[in-house]
């Protein structure tokens, strides 16, 4: 039985879940902007205490690896790396957009094929991160930066009906809705570590582990350091 810790810090919200064989058994988190570094480790140890486990009982730690907040991604991955080193367990990196698509499918089982999911996260001004999936989870287009003033949105007509969701959805929807009535906006979806459970279990069973020494977040774009 695989025991996994799931960590998400890709957005202003932060969360930690514990899963066994793909089933979530404990979750902790906050929905508003917080200091991830101050909370995530506490969530981990609260979960261990609640489940009466110690760190050596954990088989792997999965983390949302990007895209997302540069600072948040670094906090999540560095926390996961430190715990993996301490407990001699495996590290799993999961793309943030795949987690969002999986979570949306879990929350909306009424959505059937054919159809498409478009998770969206905020980036810089006039830009978002977006990806495209079938409703069965198949990747059509992996996460990429979308320049709102430069993108040819007419090509998106090929992917209908479309469900657009995530914290950046309100930035992109006015570009998409004029194309078709078959484009639905959902501003209520919030990324959570619990949405990683099935993806993380699948990655664990197939041995898709990251190198602790060299693993880096999936920033998609260069990072910038202010002067």
C-alpha cells in the first residue's frame, strides 16, 4: 500500500493531503493568500499526528511543480525535497495544469465526452497560463503562456464544448465566449492538493520519480529577480 503526501503551493492557496492507494485520508489547507513556508510543514506534521504515522512510513511525496507562482513553487518543492531527504522516500513532480484538470473532473462527474477542459492560471498583465485536455484527461496541449492580445483565439473553436476554469479564467473568457455559446466559465474552482491523489498514485506505480538533487519547478518562463 503506497502512502503518499501531496503538496500544492502553486497559487495563493496552499494545501497538503495524505493519500493511501489513491484515496485521500486527510487534508489541510488555506484558501487565501498566506505564507506557504510558515504553514505547509505544519500541515504535514499535523497529518502525520492525525494518522499516527512517522515520516519513515511515507513512500513518496508529490508536489505541484508548475506553472504557478514562482515563490510558491519554490516553497513547495524545497519542502518536499527536504522531507524526502530526511525520510529517504521518493519525489514525484506533477504538472499543475494536469492536477487542475483531474480535480475539475472529480468535482464535476456530470461532464461527459466529447468535451474539453481549459485550466487557466494568472501570469503577468495581459497573459495567462493555459492548457487543453479532453474530458477524459488526455492532453491536447500542455501548459503554455498565452498572450491575450496576440493569441489567435479563433482556432479554439475546434475544441467545443469547452469548460474554462481556474484563477485566471476571468482574464481569458471575454476572448473565448464570443466564439460560441458552448464555452462555459467556472470561477469557483480552486486548486487543492487532494486533486493530486490519483495522478500521484499512478506516477508512483509506474516509477515516475524525480531526481532529488536536480528537480526544478516547471516555470515555463525565465524567472526574474528585482533589483
